C-alpha cells in the first residue's frame, strides 16, 4: 500500500511539473523569446544545451545493447529493455527541447516541405526520427512472447551506425558553423560520441542501481562490474579527446580559438570547466578503474552520477565558450541587445546569460515528460516476464539443438 501511494504521488508530481512547463511555454508563445535570457550575442542557451545533452544520454544504452547483441554478450540481456527505454525517452526529450527554442514552432513542418538536403538541420531531423523508430521497434521485439534472435541481430546492425550518426550529425550542426572557431574542429563529432557513451551508460547505471534499491529489478553484481569497466574505458577516451582539443587550441595560437579556450581555463567558464575535469572525469575514472572501489554499489552510484553531471558541464562549456564573443565588434558602450560592450572587445562574463524562470520551467516540464515515460516504461515493459528466444528453424537432415533461455 505504501509503495502504491508513493508511486501515485510520484506520477502526480511529474504531471504537475509538466503542467507548469506547458503553462510557461504558452506564456513564451504569447510574449516571444524576449521573456528568455537569450540575446543578440547569446542566441542559443538552455534549450540547445539540453538538446545536446539528451541526445548524448540516448546513446549509451542502445549502443551497449546493440554491441552486446552482436558480440554475443548475453550477460547484458536483462538490461536490454531498460537500456532501450532510456534511449527512446532521452531522444523524445531532446527533440522536445527544439520546440521552445523556435520563435515560431508552428512553422516546424516546413523542414519537411522545403528543407534543403545539404543542411545539417535536415539531416538531424531525419536521423532523430529514425533513432526513435529504432528504439520503438527494439522495445516491441524485446517484449514479444518470444524474442527473435535474428530480428534483434538485424536491429543491432542497423542501430549501431544510426547511433553513431545521430551524435555525429548533432556535432556537425555546430562544427560546420564557420563563424564559431571553437566548434570548427574535426574532433567535435568523436568528442560528442565519446561523451555520449559516458553519459548514456552512466545514466543506465544510475537507474539500474535505483531500481535495485527499490527491488524493482534484479541485476547481478558481475554485470554491474562489467559496465563499470566499460565506463573506465569510455571516460579515458573522452578525457583524451578533450585534452587533445584544448592542447591544440592553445598551441595553435589562433586568436579567437585561443581566447575562447582560455575562458575555460582561467576565464568566466572556469567554474564549470575545472569541476567537469575533477568531478566528471578524474574521480569517476578512479572509481570505475579500481576494482576495490568499483565493487561498492554506493561508490558506483556516486561515480555514475558524477559522470552524468560532468557531461552536462561539458555541454555548457561547449555552448557558452563559443557564444562568449560576438561575431562582430562594436565601439565601447554600444548595445548588444541586453548586453553592453565594455571595451573594444566584448567578453561575456559569468552571469551575462542566465536562464529565466520561463526557461527553467519549460526545461523542468520536458524533463518530467521523460521521467514519466521511463516510469511507465519500467512498470509496463521492463518488469514484464522475460521472453524466451525463438527456437532455431529446423534444417533438413540436421538436428535442432535447443538453446536455454537467458
């Protein structure tokens, strides 16, 4: 009875937050983007940061499931439904964050009727829709009375390249903007993929540990240990890419690129960058890499949470470092929308862009939508009885060997 009351209370909270977010969105639609903290200088803010972040969160689960299916690593099979559910819910949340960023969301349909194929935005629209369809098909296959190994293998072969593309295309939206030197890097797409693997797999670990604590899911410690080893590898690769990016930016001494990078090291974004490095990279890596620490579920949950937050800080740094300088210079004292240039060169100070209550409310409502999808999915899909693989199709003259259910 207590559990049922808590469950219904949780659903009520999520619905209430969604209602607040929807009301804030209606307020924004009525008054325009002027009610946000965006300006002529900072034209992308919380909505696009969240879009980048949740696209990344959608990666880890689906890639691990697909990779395990192709490699025959059946010890991860109990995580398959949950991993795909998290991927699908994350991509829905990511797509939802695009709507409030549009000044006229009712015109979004024009992407379908007049979009130019050479635009990365059109590629992103197509690949996100494809990614969501793959997640839904995977969930349908995994919840059938009998799983088809062949169908799951085919879906794994399809989903792996699509998962790589969805993060690469998102990175290219930024990297192909020639006016933003901090984004013009061939490493941006690999960096998006590596950090997506970190955040997506870390989110999966956090949810698994919470469900274990609530006795809603049974997962062996050996499986968690294997995921912890994967996390150590992913964090190491992601950390190397970040180091290479910063080193190249400083050593090249290209003025705009150097200036924006220095904002991370000792400028207004340093309060985000150094916690990202220490709490989001170093500490989680040590916990995941050392077996004695990795076996403790409390430390495993803490490291996973820090990794998720570390990637969020990285998304903030990627966005704001490039938005910190205007595309053109003006004389001292001339206005940049809400901001005023204090000298011949404009520097964005920490706090010059701050999301308003409207942005926070809309963001909370969209995240609550994702949490609601996961909550209902855990109850009606993840906790359903395990399916049994379909028996092999008999061949003439050859005996059929039955495979045990995982």
